[in-house]
């Protein structure tokens, strides 16, 4: 449990550091050096357009990241009376009661120390549980993080291509870039700044693929009306049309949340909460 609590602190710090490094490289290195075109007007210069795209992706990724933390799943123990809520939590802590036996689709998270509804998983990169309230923001966070990593990967490859006078037309060029760069770096033929950018290329590729795969996996579970916790425990869920499952998570005004980071609006869960 101590290792998990430590990971709950280290993982968010790691993500924020990567975000800061990416922002600095994009704004102060890639955009000024790789996207200057004297033949275009300043209003429609590639540097300005790429900078606007990167800021849009970053704002959505970080905005939804904050909303995932802010929109924490509710502690269902507060909705019970004092004696019943204390008994449920105590039984979960000592392991005498199985998860989901008191309330359907619930789970007690030991790290968050609360019982949450429609628990999906505990995300260490946000230090928070993912449930019915913040699932939509979590998916948007994964989507825009993968797009921001892809954008940074393309910009970084363009920078390295110009700095080292090499071409990535051959797919094997990217696969052999790292071992060749390491040998050139220790021989003194490669600058430390260029070596750092090359390492970031592989880091962006790994994070982007992981977030994209996680986003697709979560969307598949939502279409089925399931959560990762229910699948892991082998729980049977009531079959519903996939449109209802999507509307429950994304709400009717899903396009608004796709363009800007906002709280989930128009969802069935929020309407039931207001009632």
C-alpha cells in the first residue's frame, strides 16, 4: 500500500514534468526554428498555425486533466446513514464484505478511502478514481494527450531532420535513430540538446500510443455498458442500446465537451443528481 501511495504522488508529478518539457520544446525550439517561412504572410505563417494547434491540444489535455481531479466520484458512504455507512466501509477495509454486496456497481478504493459509484479504475496519473462523474473528462484527457504527443512527435522529427540533415522517408530510419544517436553522443558528434530531443521523440511515441489504446479500450467498454472493474470481477451488466450507454457518459451536448474542457453536461447521471 505504501508503494501505491508513493506512485499516486510520483505519477502526477511525472506527467506534469513531461507536459512542461513538451511545452518548452515546442514554444522555444520547434516553432521558432522549424516553422519559419519567409514567403508566407505573418498571419498565416506555419509557425502561427502550428502554435495555435499545439495550444489547442494542450489546453484540452490539461483542462480535462484538471476536471478529472476536480470531478471526483462521490463518496456513497455519505449518502448512507452514519451507522450504515461506517459499517460498510469497515467491512470493506477488513475484507469481510465483498465489493458490490451493499450497493450495485460500487467499489471501495483503499487509496481514495471512499465508496464510489460505477467505479472503473484508479488512475495514478491523476491520483484519483475514475467513475461516473469524471469518465467523460478522462476519455477526453487521453484523446487530447495522444494527439498532443503525436503533434510533438512530428515537430520533433522535423527539427531532428533539419538539424542532422537526415530523412525519415525510410521507416527504418526512426527505428535505428536511437542506437546511432547514442553512439554519436558518446563520441562527441551529437549535441546534448539534440540527444535530449531524440529521447523525447520515443517518449512521445510511447505515451501517445498508450493513451490512444487506452482511449479506444474505454470507448469499447462504454459502448458495451461496462466498466473495467466489472469486467475484471466478471460482473453481469444489463444489456442496453449502445446509444444509451454513450449518452450516459457523454451527455446530449457531447460536442461541447469535445471542443473545450467542460464539466459533463446533459448526462443522465447529472440530471438524477439534481433531482
